[in-house]
C-alpha cells in the first residue's frame, strides 16, 4: 500500500488540486451520490452517526470537516452554539454560504480550506464531525489537525469506507468515474494512526452481508432482506479478522 503519510509538498498540492477540481465539478453538476441505492445497506450506520452528531452538537462549538453544500451544518445550526463548515470546493462553499444567508443562520461560518492545513487556532472546537472525508486525505495530517483544533475533552465522529474487502475493492476499480484518483479507503494501519493523537478510539463496523440487499429493486423486498442480514452482520463483524472486511466504519475519537 502506498504510504499516504509521506506525501512531498509538491505531490500533496497536486493531490489537493485534483480533489478540488473533481468536487467543484461534482457540486456544479449537483450529482453527489450517483450510486446512492447501495448506501441503503449502511442505513443503521448513518442513522447512528446522525443521532450522535445531533447529540454532540447541541450547545457546542462545532466543525463539520468536509461540509459540502452545508446541508448538515445548517440543520444543526438551531441547536449548536456555533458551527463552522470547511470544504476544498469553492463551488460547495458558495452554495453553503448563500443558503446560510437565505436562512439567516448567524451562528454559521463556511470557508474554503485545505483539511490537512486548518487555519483555526488550537482548541477551537468542542466537536468535529465528517462523512467520507478522511480517506481523501493524508491520514496522519488529518488526524493531527483534527486533534489540534479540538479542545481537551472534546470529541470527533467520522464515518469512512474501509479498504480490506476484495469484492468491494474490485467494484471500486470497475467504477473509477465515481471517485477521485487519490481516494484510499482506510485500512487497519491507517486507523491505528488515530491512537497517536487521541486518548480514545472507538470503532463500529458496518456493511458486509447487508450489501446483498442493495441489489434488490423492490423496496419491500430490499427492506426485508436488509433486516434479515443485519443480525448476521452483527455477529460476523464482532469477529476480529472479519470486521475489517466491512464496507464502512464509524470512528469515535476523544481527545
């Protein structure tokens, strides 16, 4: 595996430029999830993620790390003390800022920013969250910056794709148009880097047999199959070796 923690400054800037161009085009086309049907296999993952983000954001100074068009940040604005959103795409940030103005969300700030080089002071936030962002980045730099801007005792929550399952990796290779060339779904050694920057690292794994429900078109049958596979996943993904072959992981970090 390529060591993403050792980018040269030149290769890093080139990677950031590619990511910016890809996401500017994506947001301009309003085509954020072309394979959205497959994500129904992860609904329990995203339900818990959403619940935890709601709870941790209430009354807190919050950063959405990779905010896209700001949809989630603006949902949280009424209960958060203050919420900032950053993204590499100026197209996305312009959309987020316009919506915040239209909604009179005075406790929000959106800015174009490199997630590996945040411009916020140390200890700026009580809570940081993001979905599908870290695997686009230099892993070590990302964890370092997230830890730096979280105050002592603060927390971070992320949901990220994993890179150990050979069948999922085969599908990724067959659909290069759906992702950037620099994406690198996380592997065990990537996530272990979080332990260098956080006092607690908690992982929950999702999406193994439930992926089978994604291939069913009938909504009722899809849900029945998903509910059938969920308890099977719960057992299989509790096993040390098998769990790393999950599709996604929910990462909870505490500083």
